[in-house]
């Protein structure tokens, strides 16, 4: 528990001594002042939690002192203890929030001790509430900052995805417009890529090759080249027949995976010109 500091203000020395004797047993740190001016000085030097003040004092009335104490330390809990019953000024001070409770002299010991204990509990609950409010505000600010960072990250990722999507669409269009057939076969034996010309050259309708087992949909001559490329980085063979109505092809093969995580073979099917006498065959 935090230290409980009680400031007692009264111009009568015997009253101060009596209150100190009574309240010392409750474990408070006790500060005493003989006037409102002294009380304000002590208030500026110590984190006072509760103030117990007389009303009728020379130089500064208790109501004025407590109002000034409220301005100096708004978190203090202020109690007036007085036999002077100027109800109008006391009531006004209570209405302005300067006084938490008003007790009369002579006091009843147990009642006074209970009121001071409750005042400290009130002060500590309010301090805890303020602490939690500050922590909540800090957490909300941190959350807002995190959300802003997350929004920026999402926006950046969205832009990257949009750009990648456009590049993918462009790559597909370029692939479709190539004057050669292109077939990509992954290491698990499936056709991953095939443009429209490749479909026509192997005699399959558009899209029929994709995601199919190469051994089920590719001509035997292309399957043979894929097997030969298991130990080759590049490969080229002329006069390849696909067993379709089309003429012979030159097949260029490239092994993928050296610079990416994608492993497989890419076959480029180039229709040979009629009357081409080249019969050379390399790497195969």
C-alpha cells in the first residue's frame, strides 16, 4: 500500500497535539500546520492524500484554504473539522467540491478515525481509477499506432499483390501470343503450363493439358525428352514428330530450379519450316 500522508491544519496547538495522539495509531504520516499559509507550503512539498482542516483560523479561513488546496492538489480529499458553524460558507465550499466532508468539534474519536480512513480509501480508489484510465489510454494509443502500421502494411501488401497480379496476367498474355508452343512439366510429372499453340500442336483442346499427368496427355516423343532432361540443363532436338497432323518440330528444353523453388522442365515447341533440311540433333 502507498504511504498515507495526512495534513492537519489548525491554529490551536492543543487541538493539533490531540489529533496527532489520536491518529498516530492508524499508521499515517502526519503533517501539522498552524495556519492555511503553512498548510499550503507543506502541501507543495509532500504528496498529501487527505487534509483535515479547521474552519475559523486567522489570516485564512478553512474554506479558503481548502479551495486553494484543491487548486494546488486536486487529487487530495479534504475534510473540515470545526465548531464554527458558518453554514453558508461551508455549504458553498461543499457545493464547489472543495470539501469532501464536514465534521464538528468536539469530535467523536471513532467517528473521526472512520471518516479519515474512508477518505484515504476514496483517495486511493480514485488514484487507482486514474492509473487504470492512463494505462487504458496508453494501450489505446499503442493499439491505434499498431493499427496504423498494420493498415500501411496491408496497403503495401495489397499494392504488391495487385502488381503481381498484373504481371501474372501480362505473363499469361505474352505466353499466349508467342509464335511457339510452350509446355511446362513439374517434377511430380504434371503439366503446369501450356499455351494455346502447344495444345494445338499436340492435338488437345485448349486447357486440356493443364494439371494432367504428362504421361497421360503428352506425346511419347515429348515424354522421352523430359526423361532425358533429368540429367541435362538444356536440350535441343530437331525433327520431332508428335504423331499429329502437324509437321515436325524442333524442341528446346530447359531445366528449371537453379534460381527458384520451382523444379521441372520447360519445352519450347518450334514448328519447322517446310523443306528444312537440317537434321542435326544435339544432346540427344
